[in-house]
């Protein structure tokens, strides 16, 4: 007879699976929600002893050999081979400060995200808004703003359902609308341009409670095209940078 025992950590505690083949065959599943696996290891020891009929051998000189009782039939318990890692959803809201997003001066930024997480991997759908900024250009000024959305693929150093400090690097694609408006010129006009960029980010997730995490992140944007807004007859009043960086702080709430 061959017996295999597999131990695993689950979202609710610890699991053990015993499989027997040969003279006896069957499967038995044991689990515990305790903080450690000590009680589970004792239960596995008892189950193995019953399965293998571990009893003291009789002493031939003092008592006759006893006939071993027939073993009860093994009952197979239906159980999945290996459960998938837990899946959950989270909502995230962030505020941040960006440099190079709309020129050299820092600008405020806000974003909201929905994250779907399974195991160590996560997918994020995000909407963001950059506070408009004005650029003086005699005799008036130009007001420039940016908003859009992003899709990111992320890896988490802690799987979904696990507690503790976690690091979450992400790569993704961003698309939005870059708008400019002239004010106090002889002819004032408004224009908008489609804006696309590649993005990389890293987030540190610090648990506050079972469902709430504090999140700090550093983001890097690489626009795929150069944009500018010009004043007719005077030249460019605004030009985008080839790279932009942002620092974000926010909260993340697990909802299911």
C-alpha cells in the first residue's frame, strides 16, 4: 500500500489530503481554521494510524497471536485536485502630484480604480484627471488640462487573501484627451488632441484592516507622441515633455 499526504495553506487556514492506493485505496480531506497547523498534524497522525492499523505487536511467548479484525472499507471523499487561488475585487481612490505631466511645474492629479485580483496577479481599470494649468503668453494665457483612462497588468508579492505588506509593480497603456484653451487673445479658441502613453508604476500596499489598505505609488508615463498648443502668429505656448512622473497616495477597499 502507498500513502501520499499533501499539506496546503488555504484562505481560511490549513488543509491536508491523504491518498491511499494498493491494498487499500481512498482519499480523505482534513482542514482546520486554527492559526497554526499543529492540530491538523495531530489529526493526520491519527488518520494514518487508523489507516495503517498501527498497534503493538503481540508477544509470542505470553499470548497467542490474535486475528486482526477486518479493516472497514475505505470511503472516497470528493475533493478538487488543487483549489484555485482566491479571487477578489478592490476599489482604489488616489490623490497625487505630477511633474512633467503639463510642463515643468507640479500639478495635482486624482484617480479611481477597480482591481480584479487572483493569486499573485491583478488587472486594473483606472480613470484619472489632471488639474488644469495656465501658461502665460502675452497678451493672454493658455489653459491646458488632461483626463483619461488606463488598463494595467500587475504582479503582487502577496497573493489575494494574504495579509501583510505587499509590493505591486504594474505595466499598462493610457489614453485620454489633452485640451487647450486660449484666453484674452484677439481670437480665442479651444482645441483638444488625443493623448496616448505607456505607463509603469510601483505601489506599496500597507494593510490597515482586513479590507482596507493604505497605498503609495510612483508612476512613470511615456507619451507616444509630442503635443503642443500654439498662438497664431506667435508660436508654441505649451509643449508636452517626453516623460512624466507622479507620486500618489490613496486607500484601497476590498469588496469581494
